[in-house]
C-alpha cells in the first residue's frame, strides 16, 4: 500500500544515526482500514473531496473516479516521492 519506491520499506530502519519507525509499512489497504475501524478512527477529512492519498500541499491533488489512489500525488511531474521516506542506507 506504499508507493513503488517504498516497496522495500521496513518497519524499523537505522539511518544516519537516526532510528525511523514505519508502523504501517507492511500493511495493505484492507488491514489499515480494518485497524482504523477497530480503533474508531475517522477517515481523513479530505477523502470526501477526492484526495485519496494526502501528502504535502504542493504535491497533492484530487483523484478522479477510476484513477489509482496515488495518481493525485506529484501529478504532471516525473517525481513520485519527496524523499523523506526513501532509505539511503540498508534498512535493518
């Protein structure tokens, strides 16, 4: 349920003296939605306006019916990732 650039993302990573936790890295859409229901978490308020994958303001746009949920990210650009979640060293 991550971008293609994050398919190898691990739950715990050690990078440049930092420890990064990615608790949802191994979960798919159904698992995330089930966890949200089980914990009575609301949907993101922008989802009802067509924002199915929300990032920062300049890289996020609405998704048209039938489009992939991540098609609203970096629309019209070759870029697909801001880089904050891309590992630069081996994950452990």
